[in-house]
């Protein structure tokens, strides 16, 4: 659908999302700009006092001239070492993403135009993702993904002039709970408008400390001064993507987390400049997802343009559109998608 309509659809969904999972139309509620505050956790280190058997000496009875004999030291019994706490793992085991093919839906509750994830019962949708993922697994294990729009670009400036709204913490929590129930990954998608990309990522820190939560960026919705979402393509850079990857790497290191995906959707070559400056960071799997719309032939052409001169260490993803791709054409088959080279690590449906 036209970019302007998509921006408006996201704005309307944030106004009317009631956090429910049913397929009916939710009752409208008024929402202001919702801020996801980072929760700071304070770790308490419990110290254990250590008893020692000393050999106190004391004087004997007054005037006796004899010293009391010190009692012999009693050997202390060492307590068994505590069982080490298991290291956090990915939803379906292990700490590396390379064993999985990621397959998911994107969306936002109340905004059917933004993807299937926002339509109908959430658990039913995740079960459908599971079924779809098996068709794309090939030589890997399938890993279902829920890509939820956590920051949504708007066609109006809003109170703070950023042209973006934030999805409520209650909605993010509901999707995270569903991801945990189905052993899926939750990707929090950011369409920043004129807001700082890194600032939006940092606002999601309370979710990113979990081993099953990653980030997806939509730089076509990242606006510069004077630009309005829906009127023009946005833009990011290799340096900015590296800054986000470095921030995620710090969280991974601090909490001993498994690998985290950092996806950036790219609709055209011009959307990401200076890709040679993109530097993958420890623990972060950077995935460039080709975001073109059209027939299978058009999508393959876009793919070839976008993966040409792929930065070292960056993996690939591929996006399919149930509606836009089938207008006058058809959806690519799993066999056609898996025939792309390099083979996509992530297949996403909108």
C-alpha cells in the first residue's frame, strides 16, 4: 500500500490498540505518546560470613602463674559448591543463531495494513508462523519470529515533533508472553521518524535484556530534518548501524546472553549509505533484509542489487508481501526463496 497510508495506519493502530488478542474491532482508547522506560535492575550480592576456629589464649587463675591450654583447632567442614546457574539460551536451545532459519510475521495490533501479526488471535497467528517456518527450514531448524512494530512512523509530527509513536509496554509484554509460550523470538521493529534510532533502541532496554528479544530497523522511515514519513524514503548509514550493534553487544556481554539478531530492512540501495563502515559486534548477528515489492522477477532483481558488495559478516534476509507481491503476480514459493544466493537467514512476511 502507499507509504502515506501505511504511516497513517500505524498511527491509527496506536490510538486504538486495546491490548486484546481477539479478532473483533477493539474499542477506541486515547493514548498519548507512550514512552517505554528502561528498567534499571539492582543486583544484590549476599556476603557469607566465614567462621574460623581460632586459638585464643588466656591467663590462668589470678596468681596461679599457669596459662590455660588452647583448645585444639576443629577442622571446618567445607560446604559443597553451588550448582552453576545455566547460561541463557535461545528459545529453542543453544546460543548461536546459525543453527536456525528465522521465519516470521510482522505487524501491529489494530493495523491490518502493517502485517498479519496484527490480525486475529495472536496464538493462532504464531501457530501459523510455526507451520510456515517448517517450509523454509531446509538444512536448518525452524525458528518462528514475531516482529512487532514497537516504534511507528506517523504522517503527523505529534507533540514532540518526532513523527513517531511508541507501542505501549502492555502490548509489548503481551507479544513477549506469546513468544515465550511458543518458544519464538520477538523482534522489536523501529520506524523512528525524526527521532534518534539509538534513542529508540535504548528505550527498549527492559525488553532487550531477555535472551529471546532482538531488534529490527526500518530505515526507510528514518527521516532527516524537514522530511515527513510517507513522502520520501528515509536513510541510515553503516556507522549508525554499527552504533546500534555495539549497544546491543554491551547488553549481551553484561547479561551473558546468547546471540541477538539485528535486522535492517532495505528497500533500495540509497536507503543505507557507506555500508563498508558497518562493523558486526560480538554476539550480534546483523541481517540485511531485502524489502522490495513486486513479481518474483522484480524481487530477484532487487535482491541482486542489495546483496552486491555485501559487508563482511552481514547475513541476509528476504521479505515477502502477501498483498503487494500478489497484485498482478504471485507470491514466491519456498523453493524460489531458498534458491537465492546467499540463502536468506531470515524470511519475513508482511
